[in-house]
């Protein structure tokens, strides 16, 4: 699944931190920009594993100009699911 054998896998908090940062960006950003702007120090190998996972799940696009968030949440679907689960 992963291109390189990781020393350790990232925890959920780190994955969510990277996701949150990428969602806030309006354009493609470099890996260095991501690492420099995360609130917690993250190793490049850990970031690469996270980005590979996000690309496999179709949430980001990694291109020549950097990494860009492409996942679009359907707010209507989210609202319907919330209403459906609230009735239980």
C-alpha cells in the first residue's frame, strides 16, 4: 500500500491536523509549507504517509505545484444523515 516502509504510522490526531490545514488552503501548497505551518512538529516521512493515504482516499491531489485539497463534502447529505441518526 505505501511506497516506503514506515518507521511508525501517524496517529489520528496528526492526520486530522494535516487534513485541517489543507482544507483551509485555497491553492496548492508545497510539502515544506505544510510542515512549516503545522502546529506540531512532524517528520517528513510521516507527512508523506499521511499524504499518500489522503491521495488514496481521493481527498487530495498531489501534483507538480504541490498538494491541493479536492474532497468536497455534500452538506445536504450530511444534514440528511444527521436528521436520520437523530431520530434513533
